[in-house]
C-alpha cells in the first residue's frame, strides 16, 4: 500500500514539476481521472426503525474515484466508484447492547458531467445512475458475525468546483448525494413485519476534497 502511495505521489510531483511556471490554458479535453476523499454520512429519508432497535448512524470516512473522457470542455462521460464507512449506534432496546459494528456503503455509477468554465475554474454538475450496496455486521451476541445488507438501484447528484493549478492538474471540492432505492427486511426474520429499509442505513452523502488530472 505504501508503494502505491509513493508511486502516485511521484507521478503528481512529476506533473507539477513539468508544468511549473507554465502560463498555459487548462487542458479540458481528453481522458480525465480524479479521486476525492472526505466525510461519509447517512442522509434522512432512507432509514426505518424496527421495534427492537434504536439509534443513529454516525459519519465516517469515504472516497470517490471517477474515470471518464472529456469530449468537450462542458461534457464528460465515464464511470465512478464510491466507498463510504458508517458508524451505526443502534442497540437492542431490551438490553441496550450494540447491534452492528462499522458499516459500509459502496456503489458504481455511469456518470455524465457538465458545467461551465471561468478562467481556470470549473463549475460542474455530475449525474449518475447505477447500483449501490450497504452492509453491516452484527456484533450482538445473538447474531454475532452475521452480515446484513441491501443492494439495488441508486441515483447520484454531485455539484462540484475545480481549479486548475497547472495545465493538466486540478484541485477541487465535490458533494456526492446518493439516493438508494433498494429495500429489504430491516432485521432478522421474525423481528419485523414486511419489507422495510435496513435500520442502520439511509441515503448516502460524501463531502470531499478532489484531486484530478487530464491526460
């Protein structure tokens, strides 16, 4: 892992050094790759409570990787993968014991990104359709080790801003809002009536700092 990080850092240093001081227009066409990391959190609207559980889902860390081709300065199409950790604090009401350990959200999307550029600044909006998954592992003694999750269709909306620091390299900020439409039983069979959303999960959001390059 450290070797990969060192390689990425070396590539970034090379790109910055090769373009240092170059007063060139930003390259806004071609293959584009960006990564972002930041705060992952659950959003209201997706979670339903089971009679046997109580609690909230606290924020954690997450990230997004997007690879696409920028056909025009205002149009990019590609694929995006997002990953986010969550910290559900749901407990058994009778004993007050935790139900879940750390949970994770992940999804893959086909995306289209559009926007306007102002000098070295890009103001963009990214729209994505795909599938997402949310999984938690029980730590409660009655179900310890069992995994519980949901999988299904999801849609994502991402406003973003990027600033080209060289001709090819840009830094920015993005806010991913993922709406999950999958449904499944919220807890172990027999403890809930009918299909409801998992109690530890909801819609997902990630606010992160972005680093990208146009090749």
